[in-house]
C-alpha cells in the first residue's frame, strides 16, 4: 500500500528501540481499529446529495477554539485544537445554513476529503454541530502564496526557478482529475509555497465532481475508492490572524466572499460565472459547462504569470478582466517577456488555447511536458525545427554534437554549392560558400546562445535546490555544458550543497518505516512496506533480504552483539532472526508498537487492549495494564530493568526483575511523551500543556520542568542520563540539564514529529518528522544540522555508535545516509561569553579566541577535524590560557607565530609564548583601555594605542615600554606598513599621524571632520586609507601629502586591501561590504546578502573570496569574481569576528553565543578539478528490488 494518507489509518507507530523513546499512538493504527477513528465516514452508502444531513454530529467540546483566522460573508475560519488527537487544526464552518451555500460548503468538504495528495490540503474531519451548522477540520498550512513569491522576483532567471512549483501544482491537479474532480478556481493565490519548497493547492470551494453530472455515484465503484479517513501526517503552522473576508496566504481554505463587478479583480466571482477572470478559460467566462480542460487552461495561465511576472489579463475590476478574457487571447508571452524558452511558450500556448480541442486533454499531459522540459527532453506539444532538434541533441550529447553538428552543416553547404555550381556560373559558387559559412556561424552562435540560456536555467535551479535537495543540486551542476564559463558561481553553489549534506540514497521498492544501525555501525536494517526486512552493508551497498512477514514491516532492532534482529509489522507478529545461522521464528502474535531494551531479551508491546511484556526467549507474556489506543505511551530503560507506561494522565512503573508495578497520582493533562534513563532510575513524562515531570523511579519524588508552550511530543535521555531532549508542538526542541533543570532552546520541527534518538556514545541526537527534515544536534544543543532531500514524511532515524553517520527512512521509498564529518562547521571552542575577537597563527595550526569575560583559548586546528571524526566536542581540543580576566579589544599572533598578544579593557597588554601557553608576560602603562595593537614584522615589539591618547612601543625581549607619541584624544586605530617602516594611527582628534619608526619622525594629515575609526596601508606602502565617523573615507598620498575624499553612507568601522592591492573594502554599520578599485578609486559592486549589519570581514589569502560575519547570525563567503555568495548558518546569535586560515580553505568565526566555529571551503578552484569533484560528489544510488517492484506494477 503506497498511499501515505491511507496508511496513516492502518499503520502502528514508529517506536524507538533505544532507551527513553516512547510509544506514539495513534499516528498509525491497525486496520481492525479503523472504524473507531474520529471523523471516519467510510461506513454506509454515500449519498449523492450535498446536504449536511449526511454529516455526523460532533460534540463542540471535541475542539478547543483559540481564535478566528478569517471571516467571510457566509463562513469563517477558526483556529482550534482537536482535543482527542491533541493537534492544531483550522475549523471552517458555515454561518448561515440551507440553500446553495450549504450545498456548496458540504461539497467542498466532502470532495476535498477524497483528495489525498501531498500537495492538497488534507481534511481531517467533517461534521455538524448539535445546532445543525456544518463544519470541517483541516490542516493549518503555513507559507506564502505563489502570487506573493512571484512578486518578489525581478528577473526571468528568478522566475524560471519557480517552475518546480508550477509542476507540483500540475501534478496535484492531475491527481484530482484522476479522481474525476476539477478545481475550477486555480490561480497563484490558491497555491501556497512553504519554507522548505513545499507546494500546496488550496481552496477547493468551487470543485466539481464530474461523475455527478453523469449520474454516477459520487465516490465511484467500490473497487476504485477507499474509505475517507480524515487523519493527517502533519500539522501546519498557525496562520496569522485576519479580520478581512478574504483568504490569507498562510491559511488552508479560508472563505472568500463573492466579488462584484466593482470588487477586487483578484477575488472569485460568484453567480453564473464561477472562478477568477484572469485565469479562467473562455467557456467558463461564458458560464458554460466545463471539464478538466478548464483546469488545464488555468494551469497555463498560472505558468504564464510565473514566466511573465504578471497575470494574462489585468484590469481595475473583475468585470473589466472578464471582458478582456472574452474578447481574445492575452498578449503573447514571448512579447511580454523576452528570452522565455520556446518550449515553455508552446506549453503555455497549448494549455491556454481558446479552442478546447487544442488544449492538453488532462493536467497530467501538461505536467508530463513540463517535466520533460525540466529534464531537457523533447516537449510533446512543441514542433521542433531541425535546428532546434539539433541544438537539443547537442545539449544532451554535447561532445559528439560539437563535431557532428559542424560536419552536417558543412555537408549541407557542400551539397548546395554542388547544385548551384551546375546551374549557375562559377562565380556564384564563391558567394554561396560565403553564405553557407555565414549560416554556419549563425547556427553555432544560436547553439551557443541556447546552451548559455539552458546553463543559466540549470544554474538557477541548482541554486534553489542546494539547501533543499543537495544531491539534486549537484546532479544539475553536472549537466552544465562544456562551453559554460561561470564556474566560480557553480563552485559556490556546489559548496553550499556540500555544506547542507550530500546523502547516499538507498532506494527501496516501497515506503520505509524503520531503520536501525547495527552496534558496530557497519550495517543498516530497514523495515519496508513490501513486507521485507533488509540488512544493508553500508560499505558495499549489498543487501540481504529477510522474508517472512505477511504485511508491512514497521519496526526492527538489533541485539547488542549484532547477531540477532527482532521485527514487527502490520501482520502483528514479533519475529526473531538469527543473522549468522540464517534461521527465523515467530516469538509472538497479535502484538504491535513494540519497544525493547539493549539486550532485546524482553519486549513491551500493545496487545489485546493491554500493555504486555513479552519474553523473547520463551514467549511468555505478562499483561501490565490497560492500553488505550491514542493514549498509551511507554518507554524502556536501556538495561531492561524499568518499564514506564502511561494511559491518559495515569503513570506507572514496572520493575522487570521484581515483577512489581508502582503507580503514581494521575496528572491533570494527558501524558504525551515518556523517557527512562539508561539505568532506569529516572523517568521523564511530558504532558499536553508542555510541562515535563521528572520522577525518581525508586522514591516517586517529582519535580517539573517548564519552558515549552505546546504539547511535548517526544522525549529522550542521553545514555549518561545527564541530558534530556524534548520536542514540542510549539516547534522547538530543548536540551535540559537534568541536574540543574535549565535548558537551551533550539528550532524544532514544523509539523508532526515521529522519532528522536541519541547515538550510543551520547554525543549526538537526531530527530525526524513529517516536515521532511532530519535535525541533528550535539548533546549540548549548540551544534545543529538540518538535513533535507526527502520528498515526503520521514518515519525513523538512527545514528552510528560514534555519531558520525545518520540514516533516515520515509514515505518516499528511500533511506538516506549522511556522513556528518563531510559537512557544515565544527566547534573549535566554547566560551561562556561572547567572542569579539579570533586570531589564526601564520602557519594555520592554532586558533586563538577571547571572550568578553576574559577567557582566552587556544585550539589546535587539526584536532577540530580529526580524520574520520564527526562533530568534535570542544573539550580536549581547546586549552584555556592563564591570565587577567579582562575583556579583550584585540588578539594577535606574532608574524613568526611564537607569541600571542591580547590588548585588554584594563589597559594591560598580555603576551603568551605559544603553543605551550605558559603564564603571560604582562605589560602595563596605559591609563585606560587599549583599543588597538600591531606586532613589528620581526615579532620583537608590539605597538599599542589606547584611551589615554598615547601610542606606545613594547620591547617583548626586554620587558619594557615607551611612549612613541601622543594624540589630542583617544587613539582607536593603528596600522603598520608591510615593510615595517611606518606606523599610522588615528582617533578622536581627527588627525592621521604617520610615524617613521627608523627615523623617529612624525607626519600629520588633517581633513576629517569626525573621529578616525579605520586606518590601513596599501600593500606597496604608498597610500594610507582612513575612514571616519564623518561619513567619508580618504586616500592619502604619503609622498605628496594630498588626499582624495569620498562620501559613504554612514560611519566607517574597518578597511582592508586585497592582497594584490588592486581593490579595497569598506565596512560600515550596514548590511553590505563596500568594494572599490584602488587605481581609479571607483566604486565596484558591493558584497551583499546579509539581512543585518556586517560586523567583521576577512579576505582570503589568494584574494579570490571574502568572508563576512553579520548581526543576522550568519557567516557568508562570497566569490569576488562572480559576486555569488553562500550563507553559513550555525551560530545561535550575532557573529562578531571572522578570519581565514592561511590555506584559504577554512574560515573561523566567533559569535555572541560564545561559540568559535571552523567552516570548510575546500572545493577545488580549477575547472577540471571542480568538474571531477562534481562527478564523484554524490554516491551512486543503491536500488533494492526496485526493478522487480516496477515490473510487478506494470503487469
């Protein structure tokens, strides 16, 4: 059974096989319980009348209403919570019953409920209140409308990147057509685009069942229909409040009041004409009967809007637009938007044909053509010229086509010349040869232009795909043509995909419900809907199949030694497999949703209305207490001694050794989550209100943890019991210090959560859910990963014992395996306070960081990335240096890397010898904070400047210091020329002072009208750049003493030259980094991408990239040749400092969150090497039994 929505009814929950992970009911239930589901409307004959009498009565207390989302003329949308299932829903109810409005309302509810597709908003329940008004409950959908997304685009390339959304809409409508349902009001505002690229078609209020008019039963023959079960896999975000009568973009299906001729042209018209004029076909505009081809027209109109950026028809009122739609076709797409690929123009024109017979017959045909276009295949609707076919052949077979294409043109030209030579004078032959040569040049130019446009489209799609599906992004980049030249852009996109996690895909014949790593991490066991348990060798990809289950497999677990495996499935049997001997046996029948401790000696499961304990060796079964579907939760300690179970608010512990049950006072709210520590001494229980109770298993002593604002869905203890992880419906996860009762909050899942699990070593924890994401953190909660690529809900997740690998499986028939060592950032150090400064030793071996509380740490860079390691813990790889506990202003290594200096808030200069980090030498003399310092080029002296208006020189060998000169105010900035001969300083007195260190003489440069806040020398030492609070920067010629002044938008914070001196960079308190050409002093394209001011920047040693740290909490690496940048997310707070390692392949950042992170940027720069990397970056997909399954389906 492949339909995920139907399986939601029949499948038991995914239950963890590790300590502290709880039973989840009723995410999926046994088929025998189907009739008890809330809102089940599958029993009895289905009426063809659309009146509310066919809907069951529902008690109002079933839902807790928390507010109104939107209000229309005849209905409204409420935000509510289903008290029975504990999930947030949108409740749509009719305000005035009877007549056409009621029929349309009931039609919308029942027709939409039949459509079970990932891109169609699911209906959970439809019914009547005791007062008679009909209503239905549906999923709350979060996102922006496609029309809003289109409005944010500015170029054709940006709009072409939206084609996957148009294809998803077409596929959803194609599914509806297969169910004989047409939408009749398709438009971009009825399409929602989620934060992770999800596409959802909403508002089926005008939907029509085509079987109705044929006199057929609305639900078709029994063999073709399945019972409606209004249960969902996911729960959406709460939409924003709306007081208007129109639907908001974040809502699933809010009532829209009828529009009049003077109303909003974007609203749905009611009456004889149903639909939205800008997107309706002529026959619908005339009020005639319509079929699937009306939706096809609307899909073409949506595609027109996507490509052109405007709707096909516009006007002040709906009536104005309606008249235009009736009068004739819209402005040709190719005239409105130059450069649209002709294949797409043809698809739009065919879909929007005025003649119904000339359109695609179904949305599926249109979707097929769109898919062909995206994959570079021949579009069925387009009639290709010979040249177009040649260009497409060249696109797909570039190497051969480049030779063969030229040969064909020459042969054709030669034949032409031969004929003309016979018929005409010989002198004409030369003219024809010239003409043929010109045509060949034009053909080659056209081919190059076509390939260039195709490459740009591929690039745009890869950029959009990199964070959502890294594997697909790399596959797209591999399609770039040999003539493609923007490889710097491709490298940035590829690096972004790599950072987001390239996975090894193991494709199964059906949905994957369970995944479990073997104790040694070498093998992966999976349970699948095809009734097979598979043991997969992760090194070779070879899979051994274990057949025996007679239905879908839901759960698998290895024994501690990896020699045995137990499994459970829809056939309700518990089976044990001897993996060495190859034998299998049925341990027990009529059991579901099992969990087991590490040794799998016993199993707890739900059976015959009771929680039972089953001895795996003997099959002996012990009933422990009632087990109500929907409410029962239970969790095992890893040592197999303690089993905790709860039903509603009742909680009990069972001691497996003594066979004694201990019961505890009932909680006011139902228990939604349970976890037990590895040794069974402590139990955590999370309730529907977000409270977590910690209960001592021996004494019953209890304390509560507060922090979540919504239901606690999942809990898990770390193996040592010191950390508790909780995931809540409030879309957060919390990492609790069990002893202290404090927590760190991080972002959780958007929707239903299915599983959370720790690695065996306790360093890593992973969770999955219906939002198609895998979230991975280290045990502190500081280091997080968001892994994507799944196309549907994920049911299970598992980690290797060392936490390096994570694997997850789900509805899209795949298991994906990630190597965490190959992606993202690593923690180099963790401070208790913000880190305003970091420094890198000249050889790149040491990373120094200093925090606001005076803590200075030294980290060996090699230890952050040990061979084959995952996320290295900060303990043991960074050492704390002794010294004064003062806030740092500057932190620098000496040029020879043997010393590390810190300038402090207390006016002292501290210098350590490294790498031994012995007690520092302290230099005192400044009467206030030291704001800046520089080393001499030989490393024997340090020059410092401070609030006491002095610039000082410190002799590190002699331990003495002198005042070189003074300013008339605080000195904030110092710079040393590259040859070490000149020292420049600037500060509050607005004067630039340049001191010749050898001669001991000083030069003064005046001109700024505000304090000088930035100073630097050009690499050749001939120029000094200064920035000021007067919103200018000046370029000073040291020979002539003159300067050029340039105005800028705000005060300056920092200035830096590129290594070759050809350009310089200006950093103010803005979101962009200014870039100027040094020779001409002309402004170049700024470095953009941050959403908040940039706080620090650094240029790569080779000068090809720049890294910026921003208050928007991200680090960005930008390619200076192309301007293409990528964001590095990992800091939980503002980024305050950044630096490049000398090899240019790594970046270090320090943040307000106290974290020091090391980021890799090590993809090759050469085109050949980059192409080689792209070719091998994605592991070859493993297909398990897929061919056989496809053959079976085709038969």
